[in-house]
């Protein structure tokens, strides 16, 4: 089952407005829990630098402790997101909802910019062939209601493909690869030359 949770309150919006905390949530690409030490290893950071951020995500109701595992002479907590996917609704009626939405999306695109630069500097990705792992494009278009419905249907299908669930295994094969996908579909206002 793929659960979806709305980002509904100021505490949750503040929690996901941090690039580091957004990156922590993005680490959960399967239904398997992670300890802070796992997160630190995946992010190439010290575990000590993450505890505060994990606590903020937990207090905001976005991460939950799901158990512990032995580590040396003690046990370390294991965490999972409280949903397989989080959605942000800027139309919540709160005054700062739009500003928070812009900040969150800008954070996502700054992270995408960093991922883009790293991908372009890497020699380990096929840019051509039947299954490239690199695409980048920006389009402006006119979209009828029918076309928008088709676009939304396909975007939701991609989200469903990429959203972890309890059947997703964390046992990677040698062919598996972590990838990033950043998408924004929005109306734009441009002057129609026919109106001039």
C-alpha cells in the first residue's frame, strides 16, 4: 500500500523547508527503516550532524521510530517516514502557505541543481541509447484541458512507480542506481502576441 500524507501545518512546512531534512526524507527509497548511522553513511556526513534534524522531522510527524537494532553495546533507533509520499498543498488558507510552498519548491530545485552538476561531472551515466539515465528539459506549451488531464495521468503514474511500498526491497542489485527526478508543472502568464 502506498500512503500519501499532506504537509498540513506550519511545523511540517518548516521541517521540509530545510534542504538537509528534505534530503533525509529522500533517503527512504524502499520500505526498509534506516538508523541515523545509515543516513549519515548515505549522505557522507557525521551521524552527530543529523540527530537534530531527524528529531525535527519526528516532532513534525514526518518520521517515526519503528524499532531498534543492536549497535555495539547499545541499540540505535530505526526510522521510517510516516507516509510513502508527502504532498504539499499551498491552498491551505494559511497566510504563509504560498510563501512556504515557494520556499519548499525552491529548495527542491536547488537540490536538483546540485544533483545535475554532479551528474554532468560524472562519467558513469549513459546519455544515449534506449535507456538513458539523464534527461533535462524545459518546455512552454499551450495545453487544452484534455492534454492537461493526460499529462496529470502520466505524472501520477510516474509517482506511483517511484513511491516506495512494503514490497520494495532494499537489497540492491548491481544494476540498481539512485536517481533524482524533479518536475514542476504550473500555469504561466505570457502576453499573447495576437493581443498586441
